[in-house]
C-alpha cells in the first residue's frame, strides 16, 4: 500500500499547474504551494496570479509567495511545514542549499528534457530547434548546480516534423505528471534509484531572446523550419518588409510566420528571393532549398493563410523580388 507523502509544491505556469493537479488527485498530501509574487499583466498592469496559485486557491491550499529565500523567516516558514519532499516544476526561483536540504527526502524537479541533454531554461525549444528525434521528461533530485542533480526517472516521446514548442509542451504536460507520481511512489517505499549525470554529455538550453526571432534567409530551409516551429508560441519567427509610401516615407512591417514547410529545389537561387506565390503559399529561396510560408500575421492582424494575405497584398510578394525588399504602396 502506498504511503502518502507530505509535499510542498513550487511552480508557476500552466505546465506546473498540471503537475499540481495530479498531486491533488493523488493519495499524497499537498501541505503548501509556493509560487512567485503576483505580477502586473495586461494593459491595465493589474496584479495577476499565476496558474499554480489560481489552482491552489480553488482547492483551499496554503499559499506562500516569497520573493526569494534569502531571509531566515522564509526559510523557517518552509521548514515549519515538515514536509517529506518538495516538488519543483518551472518555479523560476533559485533554491539555496538550506532549502534543498530542508525536506526529509530533499527537493525533486520535473525537467522538460532527457538529461543531461538540454540543461537550462528552454529545453523544449532548443531540442526542437536542434532537430532532435526525441525529447522527454526527467525527474531529478535537485542540487546546487543548474539541472545537474541525480536522475530518478526518465520518460521519452518522439518529436515529429510537425511539432511546435506548443505541441511538445502539451506532450510533456501529459508525460510529466505520470512520471512524477511514479517517482513519488518509489520514494515513499525508499526504492528509488539515483543515477548520476555524465557532465561530458550535457548541453545547455539557453533562454530565448526576441532577437532570435528575426529570420536569417542565409540559413538552410531545414534550419529555418525548425526555428519557426521552436519559436511558437513565443517569440514567433518574423521578417521585416519595407513599404515606400506615396510621400516617399519608409514604413517597416514586421511579419510573423506561424506555419511553413521545406520545399526541395534544384539549382542555386539567391537567398531571400521569392520563387513563387500562390494559394499553396509563398516560396522563398534559402541557402539550401526553399521555405514555403503558409500562415503569416501582418502587424495588428490575426494570423491568416498565405493565400488570404495574397488576396490583399499580392504586390508585396512579386516573383523574383526580395522578401525583405522595399515595396511601393
């Protein structure tokens, strides 16, 4: 029979909330939920609670929102819960050594990659961008390093040619809670096995930057396709098209790319040149092969099929012109 554990949960976004829901539905006892302080959001900059806090409120759970754990009062408060284990999922705050050692069984983390590959802030996006065939979830015993702790359980899933970071996120949000519950089951019986990571196999998943969203047509179509899918839903790959008005003023239009596909081509074409534009999409030459732009978003508009964009802006996408060139209004 499973011995219920007293658990402190720490997390922030919807991905974390899905894991908290699994714990709430399990035999274990969630004694407290930790999440960051509420942050201003929206046009009115109203203080808004994260997904994890909202779920905790719905279930009447104790909520703690320290800015950090540097003060002894925060450290003592956490210790007062006398928990068996602390579960951390996309929390966003660094845990000092004193916190890592406070729970009887320490702190464990649900990480969105197959460690030691893709340690760091953006493992889902970087695995897709790199062209990995598989990704997954690792349940890890936390230590002072960045995702360097011993591995307790790993589960994997394939990455398809159609996956975006959003779809991979959903896949891992299904894998993670089950892996977490299985790990806690083993920990409750003291039958979990710790496997150390091989540092020489580690790769780093650096945080995403808006500057990466600018499409570089000098890359291959395969590379661009992976980047476009990796950057959905944020920061979304985009290119800049310049429109010359009748008043001879340049207006820059940032156009987001929400869907694209690789088109194999023969011969050499200058990167960035439009090869065709029809109801199937806008085909643009790259350093190797071409990219068909299938769904675009003009500034201030919703994403539309390229065919719909062409109905109103065909003059922007004439054959033989540069995708980032100057267009007359």
